[in-house]
C-alpha cells in the first residue's frame, strides 16, 4: 500500500493552489465517512481501491491538460494527478487480479458497495461546498 499513497502530494498541490492549512485540514478523510466500512470487509476495501486507482490512471491525462494553467514542465499544483511515477500500470494490473480473485470468492457485492460509497461520499462533499468560496 505504501506505493499507493497520495495524500502528501495532494496536500502540497492544495497549498500550491492557495488553500490554507485550516481549509485543507477541514476536508473529509477516510475516517470521517468517505470510506467508512467494516475493517474486515475486503470486498468493500477493494471496491474503494478500484475507484481510487482508476482515477489515478485518469489523473495523469488531466495533469498534462493543466499545462496552459500551471505551465509546462512543472509538477507544481498537479503532483496528485500526475501520480508517483512508480509502476502505476503494474499496481493497476495487480489490483485487477485481486478484484477477479475476490469476486470469485463472493466479494462482488461488497466491491460494488465500496465503489458506490466512494462516489456517493465525493458527491456529498462536493454538494456541501460553498460555490462562492
């Protein structure tokens, strides 16, 4: 899991983009419901991880699209989207194998629930943002 960590890069990006530490600290985190699930629910965990890892791959495309706003040749403001550069393709393939094995063991309902929970949590958080802020 250490190769899959993104929070530090996201925090640096948010600082680069002008968010104060207090605003960053107020953002929802896994323990506050965005990823809440029973600790022993492997299906739910894998469903959450599937959404996150898929967004990591898509984020690389978005990172390049920010060149007109943030300038080419710099990682500033897009570290999170750019990924860690460490074998993300291998990590994705490993996750797909784990998903298939877990589904075969009957964890598919938990995986679907985990994926839906991520999207529902993100939607709820976005709905609660102050558009004027």
